[in-house]
């Protein structure tokens, strides 16, 4: 059975079309793989695209940190599609090539910025353990405030959800490394 189906606008029912149009007219400008999957359940797709847009385009944290959090999450789930979309954005936002390469290889990454190092550590910790130590929680609140901490945890959770959807639908989930750039056919 074919898992991933990319439909054209003409293939969609009216509820799906409303969500499709909202995505295309929004800051993304295009319907990408996660949206195509979510359009199967438009009652989820609409709110999901709004949450995703809020996390990416309305966050109080700079793009360097939000894109890094997305990539740590993509790497955790071996999600090649999200890696391919967000690695160029992280690079353009200022995450170093050395850090991206280490993260892609699932090696311990180092960062020139204290903020990037904290985001990296926080995301890895919450994704590996499902919680944060008092030390990490306190450091994040001190550095980013409670709103910034909530944004980072929300990014890790939201992009974990997308990674599970993408992986289960056969979109870039079994790449040997997210940097491999291969989307498999199903």
C-alpha cells in the first residue's frame, strides 16, 4: 500500500481546500509533506498548521535557536525530510557548518554561542528522557524566560509529532543520517 499521497488542490474536498489555501497564503507559501499527510484529517491540519506557523514565525526566540531545536528533534527521530528543509534555514540563521555536521552525524556538537549550546542540551535531554532536570529547566528560564522555555519544549513536541507522521508515512524516515538527503518511495 502506498503510504504517502500528495494530492493537488483539485483532489481535495472543501474542508481540505480551506486548510490547503491557508497554508499556501501563509508564511510557508507551499504545502509540504507534513501538510499533505495532515490534510487526510483536516480537523487536525488546520490547527496544526497554525501552531507550526506560530512556532516558526511568531516565536520570541531568534531563528538560530528555533531552527536548531527543530534540527535536534529531526535528528532524534532520524527524520530526513525535516532535516533537509530546516538545515539550510539553520545555516542561514547562523548555526555553524561544524555544528550541523556533528549533529547530522549524531556526534556531540559544540557551539560558539551559549544560547545554542543550551538549546541543544535542553532538546536532547527532553527528547531522551521526556523531562528536564532542575538545572536545565532553571538555566532555560534564566536565559530565555518561561515563554522561551515553553516555545522550545513546544518545538520539540510539535516536530516530534511531525517526525512520527512523516516516518510512518515513509517520508525520509529511514535515511541513514538526516544529511543523506534521500526521500524513499513507498
